[in-house]
């Protein structure tokens, strides 16, 4: 039923598939910000320049209509002689899956798995991380290739992703929260606007988004550096990426950058996106000097209100089950990761593929332990534990 075309090479690969990609994202019912052409183009421009693109365009054999796109690329694994096939945007994207027309999710997922099963000459291991729970691809990951030995395919659970199922009104949502949480929301909101007459909450637009992005960088780093953690926005290259992608998504109507201004400056920022009738909370930044006003709570409640007002059905906190997210919701999804050894080639290629699986498992374990230790130590220094 489906066939595919592979677009490789540099930026030209993205330009050649741009129109089909944008048509799909305009019609997709499961699109996330990380599946947009704008996000992936910015990633390749700033963060993925050393990768070799492998963008797969799936089309109907009879009508030749494009029904799905899988944004893949080949990279070196930690500068080792291991080539891995992975998603574009890996590392900065919280969800990954093919972009499809409605009704074609299952057949595109099956077609992608067939391509992976055939292998290729330019990779030893496929690492498909952050596959979103509930997607057509995730439903096939418990044992995607029954004919393969277990050693040649590994499925790992990764990070939980808390989310809110949004009712039609704020009052209906607030009724699901505990009494103390509802009381705190009212208290901190009144405290903020009583203490600072100039306090206001705005949604960044063309005239304010640049200063809003600068505030996000400053506030996010201040928050994490206070815990002796590096934060996600410290590097110059990643900042260039987010400046680019924020502008592109603003132009496409998908950026939701909420800013809290008080006492003469921006004191909090929430970097969110809106696609498919959902809001996605990507990163936040809050001034540590104003912690007693609980600016994060105030601004998050505002962002949830704004999502409800837009008629969104979900507010997604994305990766990580941090305590501040779990105050808002009991619901969570679990992403998964598919590690697949290349089935083609001789013993040497299979050995490299097996080594890649081991490296990934070890890396996952060490990263998890390091994050937990660093966050605990940072919280201890601030007297939070």
C-alpha cells in the first residue's frame, strides 16, 4: 500500500520535503511541536549540522499522496566508530514519532518498522528515543520484530510525562485540585498584585518576543544555577537554536511564551507551544530572589487558564516527573526507547551494533544517577530537603 522516498544530504533534503511536511502538519491530529518542519529545520541548522539526514517520505502507491514523514538522521555515537540512526531533534525534543495524515498512523508506523528491519549500509544501531505513549509506533514497541532475537532489539522505558486533561472551564479544573492548592493559588495571586502595582502577565508577540526570550534565558539559568545545576539554556549554540525556533513558531502561530513582569522587570517566563489543540510546557524560568511570591505557581496557573480559554483539551508538562508538575495533575505517560541492531552486514557490523546497545544502556543508567544526585545536592544547599 505504501512506498517511500529517502531524502538525504544537507539542508536541501529539508527544503525538498518542506511543502509535503507542512501539508501533513496542518492536517495531523497528533502533531507535537517537535514534529513541525520549523523545529526540525532549526535543529539541523544549529545543533545537527554534523548529522547525515535520512528523511523518509511515505506515499500511497496508487494516488502518490504523501501520507507520512519520518525525520531521521545518522550520527556518530560519542565519537566512537558506531553510527546510529536516530530522530532529528534528538536531545532537545521531548516526543518523537512520524508525522502522518489522520487515519494513516498505523500503516506509516508499520512501513517505518519495515524500513528499519531491512537495515542499511550506513548505520550499526538504530536509537529511536522518546517515542510517545499512545502513538501508533509505541503500540508496536513491546516486540516490534517477532522474528528477531531479543539481543537484536531492546525496548526501554524512559521518562514519565505528566499532563492535565483540560475541562471546558477553569473552575471545573480547579475543583480537581486539593483544598490547599486552591488556597495557595488565590493567596499568591493576590500577594503578587497587591505587592507590585506594576505587575502584569503578558503573552509574547512580535514586539515583545525577543526581550521575552532573553528573559527566559536569564531566568532559567538563574533558577538552575542556584541549585548548582547547569540548566538547559546555558550554551550559545542551544540559545541560537531557541531564538530561531521561537521566531519560526511565533510566525506559525504556535509559540506561547508567557511572561510575568513585576517590580520593573521580567521575573518569570514559561516557554510553551500549542499544536493539535494542546499546550506543551517546555521550559520555565523564575527569579530566585522572588521565591516567596511563588511566581512559578502564579504563571503556570495563568498558562493553564489560557489553554482552557483557547479550547485546548490537554496541558502537557512533557518529560520529567518533577514535584512542581505533579502538584497540578495525577496523570502521566511513559515514553519509550527502541534500540535496534542492524540486521545487515557481517559479524563486525553485528558486534558494533551489540556494543552500541550496551553503551546506550550504560549511558542511561549513569545519566539517571547523576541527575538525581546533582538535583538532591542542589536542593540540600537551598534548604529544600
